[in-house]
């Protein structure tokens, strides 16, 4: 859990630890794999998965709102080579004002 918190804290302050824990729980076993624990922002298929999965199902975002949020997170994390899935999801929720839906 502390690794995930550290990844989120690299990009934002005042981190909601309950929201991070909810994301970790949501991702579950996917966080165990090296590839699946990261988000490839250069892969349109990966970003569509984020939009249609986490953004739509967990955050309740429309495709347009999710795409806009994803675009802002990609920009915010562009200097980070290996983008943590937990940090990406947290920043997406933060950017779209839906952190409250996480915990």
C-alpha cells in the first residue's frame, strides 16, 4: 500500500488514503503483474480500457468526461516513464471531481 501512496504523492498533495485503498481493492490481482500494474498512455486500446472500465463503472463518467479527464492525467504524468495504475486512476478521479465516489 505504501508504494501506491508514494506513487500518488509524486503527482499530487493532500492524498486521500481511503481513496487509494479503494483503487487498490478495485484493481485487485491486476496490481501483481508488472505490465498490468502500469498504464501505457501511448496505447489507445489501454486508454479505452481505462475509460470503459474504471472511469465508466467505478466513477460513473460519460465517455466524453472520461476522455477529457484521461487527457489531463496523461499530460500531468507525461514526465513519468512508468505510470502506476493506482496513481493514474487516483489522478483521474481527482481531475474529474469524483474522488468522493472512491471512499
